[in-house]
C-alpha cells in the first residue's frame, strides 16, 4: 500500500466525508449541503453580495450563480440592487428561505453530535482547521474567512501566533494528559 498522501489530499478527503455526513442528515430536507452552507452565511452575515459568497467559499462563479438562481426560483432568496455598488446585488433570505434554513438546523446539530461522539474533546481542532484555512486562503490570495473561531472560555489564551507549532503540540499534549489524569 502506498504511503500517506499530502495535506491537500487530506483536506479534500475531510471535505468529502464531512459533506457526506451532513448530506445524510439533510436527506429529508430540500436543501443541498452547499445551499445549506450558503444560507448559513447569508443568514448570519447578510445581506451579502454573490462576490463575497464566492470569495468566502471558493465556489466557482458559475456554480455559485446556478445555486443562487435555483434558490431564487424556489422563493428562498432575493437579490436587490446594492446601493454601495450599482454593479452588484445583495443576496438575502426571504421569510420562506429563513424557515427552510431553520428547519435544516437540527440536521446540522445531529451531524455535529455524530462527529463529537468520535472526536472527543475538541483540544483545538477547530483552531487547527482555521489555521489551515487561513494558509490556504493566503496561497490563493483570497480574502480572510468571514468569521474567526476563538478559544473556548476557560482555555489558555494561546494560539499559533503565540507559539511555534511544536510548542502548540506540546501544550495540546499536556492538556490531554491533564484531562486523562483528572478523569
């Protein structure tokens, strides 16, 4: 058997299986995984432009446009002229779109619960994913992600900017040991 692939292959595999996990939970919902994720950005950060959505998600413009058109036809999003830039439109969820999105939220919670059953304590997993995301965006010369994950309350205020990767790994190892020691 060949040796391990590279980090980008690992990321692709993770994205694929994470999509499959969410898709299983969304089986009874009309939203696709991509639509659900876009609705989350629009709900939390909207109104937004299609350009912003494309920059945040990395979706090709044609793919994003097709998704938004499909959702608009279903009456779940609206596009209105952007007063700040007449060349673009603002994308927002309609009341119907918000209801569809909110009805899908329990599926995300179920997927997160299934993942947590096998992940154990977070121990900085989201921060590590965020660090890889930031590096990938820099490699693409893409804008920063639209939100930042911060350490949970009560965790030491340390991070990649404060420590070398080796030091951060040592802190995570020590944290795991403390949790094991203290049951």
